[in-house]
């Protein structure tokens, strides 16, 4: 196969901006994403949350839900302010997988925290060609600020539901792009 025939050249390219938020850690949380097709400018956003979660879980959920919204194999640039998610996916996950989803801490093997989310992310990363770009959060980046606002609003909805003794359930954006 010639390099010009490479499947990577024919895959659509999208940008995935993500953020997660938590009111307390743990506490009610929200996640959000904005998908953008740079060549057309077409965008899609999604948000949701949970009643009792952590910030790291919401950061992971934002990327997971954004990748789930893609119908076809795609080249994806994930743009996140979460070093935890980016380093986890690029640096830590290969060793976790090799070690049965365990990590070494003080000479002892321990299960990876948030393993179910990491495994979902791993499966989705394998479906697409994904690269991560880390940006500084709360620094005026328009899409990051937009995701932050959506995630904070989702966390507030779950906090309000908890405050009124409602039984909040996780929300999802099920629309595919």
C-alpha cells in the first residue's frame, strides 16, 4: 500500500474539547464535550453528570462520551485541561493493561482507580486514531470555557436534585455525530 493510500489520510478529522466538574470531591459532578469538524465548522455538544462522583471520573466521562458520539472511525484530537486523562491514556494505561489493570504503589500492587472508565476509554481509543493536547484550564480558552460552563451546569442540576431528595440518574448525550 502506498503512503497516499494510508487509511489515516482518508479518516475524517475532528477536535474533541472536554471538561469535567465536581461540587465537592466526591460530590455531584458534571461532564461536557464539544466536537468540532474543523473543515466544515460543524459542532455538536453534550453534557451530563452523576449525583456522587469525583472530578477525575467526570474528566474521563467527558472524553468517553465525546468519543462515543462518533459513528465512524475518526482521527480525533482530544483537547483537555486534564493532565490525569491525557497522561493516563498515553503513558500509564499501556503498563496498567500489561499488569492486569494494576499499578504499583509503595512496592505493592493495587487496582487502578476508576478502572471501568479507563477500560471504556481504552476501547474507544482503539476504535479511533486519538491524540491528546493538554491546555491550561480556566485560562480563557473559548471551547474549554464552554465545556466548563456546561459541566458546572450539569453538576448544579445533580446537586439541586440531591438537595431536594430526588433520585438523580446519570444523563447522557445519545446523539451520534
